[in-house]
C-alpha cells in the first residue's frame, strides 16, 4: 500500500508542477517571442536570440537564407 501512496503523491506533485507553467496560446515563429511571453533568463547558461532578417547570419551555415524569423540557441 505504501508504493501506491508514493505513486499517487508523485503524480499529484507532477500535476501541480505542470499547472505552474502558463500556456500562452497560439504563438508562431511569425511573431516576436516576447509577444508570446518568452523572455531570456539571466539566471541560466542557455542563451537564445530571435532574428528577423533578409540576410542569414554569416557565422552559421545551417541557418536558412530566406526572409524568416529565426530562433537559435547559444551555449
């Protein structure tokens, strides 16, 4: 019976943690990430940028060269 209680407590904890993350809805790569509620944290080691440009970044050969919004990670 103790294993069942542990599983139920774990499931309840996961559900509570999942509810703490807000879902911002219908965001697309055609809009700035900030309009979807995404922000760059200064408290972690993962950095990202979103760019809208006609010229692909010269330092990254994997980026497409057409006119699009791009999101990429820097680590």
